[in-house]
């Protein structure tokens, strides 16, 4: 085979160069600019929700006071507009109040307590499906808009009982409760179980005053228990702390940190936090995702809905350090899920020994 001549090689080279010159230039590389992101929430989502509180008892009553306090915090945070009516009672006024509010105020959410007004509250909720009804109740949720909650504070009640069992010298601990209903019974029974874990020889006396808010009756019941030998008291109802302070005895509050009522005598107590429940409901309504639920878990220790009030080491008589350490270890076990406090809603007897 003959090698190509120099002339032919030159012609091929010239031809390839011409083709390169005629080729289209490569398009410039365009850097993608980040697209502007929408605001975290649209203006409609940022509007303050209209929330109303409807309470059978006065907001000074600790159970209702916990709900009221959580809603005030949401108002102060700019999340909601909040108005309320309290001390509505149990004689039929709850239904009237709720219907007037639903018609005139047109709230996004109504919080309240249905105990003693259960059927009336549910009737109104059914007639106003566009309103989120979120009520303390012993019943279940009802679609599309009736959610329920309660103060599931049996876990810190157990811890309080451990402290009480370790502090009693007479081996008699007194409890004053409202009504012997499941919601109260489980707290009292958990407290009693805690007493017996530390002190299996203790006797627990329980008195129900058959009222949600009657401080005078609660104080009288507490004084009767003191006469019967109780030297440590659990104030499931308001009024007991006053009796304990007068007699110079250890006492445990309930629902909120009540140490300020008698700093020398209030040891601790189960605390209920409604903020997790309130915040969840507000977020769901604002997102248009609200549905009827049992909100029980939001009132338990695992989700920050319950806790043991700070242990007041400044009480008269003091608190043994080894007892505090035992309670803290059990508290850690509850938080980690290693220990579960039994839910016992049977009515406790007037006097119980292990």
C-alpha cells in the first residue's frame, strides 16, 4: 500500500479545520440561581386563632386553672385570642353558654371541662362541626370535632406517694379527694401504691368530699384525718394544705406546684401541664388537619404533660437525702419507660393497708 502523499495529508488537515471553524459554539454554562423560598407560613396561617374557654368551676380551682394558664401562655405568645367564662356550674347553663359562644363569637376552638355536663357539651359540638371542641372528659372522642383529654398525673402521684411513705412517722397518710370517679381514683391509687413501695406498713385513709371545689369541706376532712392519726396529707382537692399548715404537717399539692401556699410544709406533688395539648391542637387547627382524638398521651410524663413538682428540701423537718435519691431513680425509670405506674381506677377504700 502506498503512503498518502504530503499534499493529500495537507488537504485533509485543511478540510477538518474548516469544519471546526463552522461548528456552533458551545452554549455558555448558566449557573442555577436559588429560587426564593415562600415564608414559613402564609399570612392566613399566622393569624391568631379565636379560642374560648368554658369552665364549670372557677379558674381558681386547680384543675381548670391548669387549662386556663396554658391558654393564657398561648395568648401571650401571640398564637391566639382568648376569652372565657367560668363557674358555669352543672344545672344546664353550659349548653346555653356554648351555643351563644358558637353563634356570636364563632371561635376556632373551644376548650373546657365536660365532667357533669357531658351530654350537653356533646350536643352542642355536634351542631357546630366547624368548631374544634376540646374538653376534659371521661368519655371518648367523637368525629368530626370533639376531642377529649384528662389530667393523667398518676405517674408523679406515685412519686409523691413514695415521698409521703418515707416521711410519715405515724404510718398513717391521709388523702382528700373530690369525687370517687375514675379520673380521681387513678391518682389516689397511684399515690397509695407509691406510699407502699417505700413503707409497706403504712395505712392510707381516703376521704371524698363529693365536690370539685369546696375548700372548707376539704379542710374539714383533712382535720378529721389528722385527728385519726395522719401526719402526712395529699391535697387532691383545694383546702387541705391550709389544714396541714395549721397543724405543722407535711402535705402534697396537686395539679400545679402549690409550694407557695405553705412553703414550710408543701413537699411536692403531681403537676399537670396542659401546654403540650394546647400547642398540638392549635397547630392542627391552623394547618387544617384537626380531627377528633383522645389526647391522653399529651398529659403524661413522656410528652411533658405531667411532672413531679420540685421537691422542697426547705420544709420543716427536712427530707432525707436517701429518700430523695430513691424517688429520683424511680422518676428516671418512668421517663425512660423502664417502669410503668399501674392505672387503677377502682374506688379506693376509706382505709387501706397493703
